[in-house]
């Protein structure tokens, strides 16, 4: 009997340079945090064009795998934009809670997500929650979400302290699993409908196809 494959979802990190996307990727990959990145690590990332990705399994409503992608600091290179967004099923729009500038740049990244990964679920992620006081206030976030009501979840995290990160992964995985279950149900329904149309059990039942003309 063939084994059922675990559905895998491409998840991308978007946002300004320096907001902690790579730190978030490291938390996902090894659950560690580096205060500063070594020169050798930086050179290693550049040698692969920065497109790092790693897959992890999450057992939520059904087992799924999340494949997280990070640009490695090369988000401004236009040539990688299309391939980075292509087939993304979720996007984490990351900003730094201690940088109002990084927050004000979110709209441009959101436009890119909507145009290049139009079917992706979008999650708003405020990093550096451990740094007080915040430059980005709750009222700023509320106004942004009101202007762009496209978000499937909003999170405040700290890559440094690991606060809120595991809960965020679980909630994102859960929403992706729900969409997978819904898609599976819809595919099964469409397959059933096609079978009814191709193999009617009686002459009268074939009328569901919308045609009353006799079959030849």
C-alpha cells in the first residue's frame, strides 16, 4: 500500500534588511540565536545567492511540512525576486518593533507579495519584542491592518529570547493544515462530480450535466 505523502508548504520571509529575518530563519532551523553574524557565515550565504531554505514537519490537525525560505540579506537583488516568491503558500511580513522606518516600508513588501504570490496566506510579524520602548505602537499596527485587511495572523516575537516563536509556528502550521484539508475535500468533491458525469448509473441521472438532449 502506498504511503500518503505529507503536504509541504513554501513559506517566505519578507521585510526590510536588518529586521531579523535571518535570525528567525535560524530559530526555525536550529532554535539558536547569534548576536552578530561571523564573516565566514556571511560569505557562505553570499555563495548561495542568499536563498536559504529548510523544511520542518509540524503535527497539527494533520501532519504538514513547512519549507521556510530566507533571502540571506539579498532581498534587494531584483533577479531573485520572482523565483523567491514563486509557489509561496505563506508569507511572513517581518518588521522590527523598535524601528518605525521598517514598519513604514511594509506596504511595498505587501504589494510585492500580493502581485507575485497572490494566493499566499500573509502573516504580520513584529520582531524584537524584547526591546523597550517600542517605536511601533499597537495603534500603528491596527491602522495598517485596517488599511490592508489581508492578514491571516499577527504576531509579536523576539528572536533573541525566543518569546512567541514556537506558538507562531504552530498557529501558522495549523492554518496551512486547514487549507490543505479544505483543498483535499474540494478535490475529492470535484473528482466525485466528474465520475458521476462520466459514469452515470441511469439515464435520468445524467441530466445533472445540464443537458436534456439525448445521448448518441
